[in-house]
């Protein structure tokens, strides 16, 4: 920091860092709503970022430790996608292909459709349910009520992929995995603390997500 030079070997020999300590540690606060099975996390703190892919991977690995899987079975984790981005994709002028991948929904879901899907998957020993729709050549897939419902289930318990063309007939693709739900919230640290802001924000987001996926 003082000279801008690299540390020489003699100086490095005096440094002894235990194997169980790693550099660049960071803390990110999270809030979990067990009843709704929703976990919200802080994606930025003191100059460090925690991206959606890393967050999803971290939570998945944490919840699929051998002791947990042995007692409760495999735990699936889906990063909630952006509602606006998905709705825009479903309005794609020409939808040539729609693919839905549904992992096992929560068994205690209050949504009757999700309960029905879960019961059917249990009855048939299915871990992942996939549906693929391909439009008649020269036509576009119509998103009716049933398909919209299944798309919402896939968005919250799996993924949705749509391929088609925009209004200028240019090829376009969409995947919920590439459009995770994120929110930015600015605040004055002299008047509010980060955790209180996170609590307020996640409480509103929780209600919005539940309402959207009804």
C-alpha cells in the first residue's frame, strides 16, 4: 500500500494464515419466511456483491447436505424470476416454442393447483416434470389460462423457456434463469439501518410474489 511494489519472499515468510481462514470474506443478511418458503438475501454490502447464480447455488448446496437429504429428501431451489420480464416474454408476438420445467412444489402450498401437481408427481414417482409446446408452422402459440397457470408454477418451481420472434420478425429467446427478480433500495444510513430497510422491502415483495403466483 505504501510503495506499490509486490511483497518480497522475506516478508511473506512472516505471514502465517491458518488453513481454515480464507481472504475476502463478506457478510450478507437474509430473511426467510418459512410459511411461504421464500428466502430474500442482501445482494450488495460494503462494496461486495452476491449474484443471483451464486446465491441460488449457495442455498441449494446448504440445503442439500447429506444429513438433510437423508431425513427430508432432495431440496429444490428456484430463484424467483422478474415478473415484468416473464409477462413481456409471454406477450412475445410470435411464440414458436414454450418449454416448462417443474420441480417438486412445496407439499404445504396453499395453491390448489400446486397441490394437485405435487400429488400427481408423488403418485408417479416423478422428480421433474417437463412440458414442451411447439407452434404450428407459421403460427404462434396461444397462452390460455391453463398454460399461463403452468408457466407460473414453472417460474416459481423450475424454469420457463420461450423462443420466437419479435414485432420485426427477429429471433428472440427468453429464459427465467436469465432474468432473476432483483430490487434496488436506496436509503439514508443516518436515518435508517440496512436490516430495517431489508425487512420492509422483503415484506412487500413477499406479498407481491404470493399474489402474482396465485
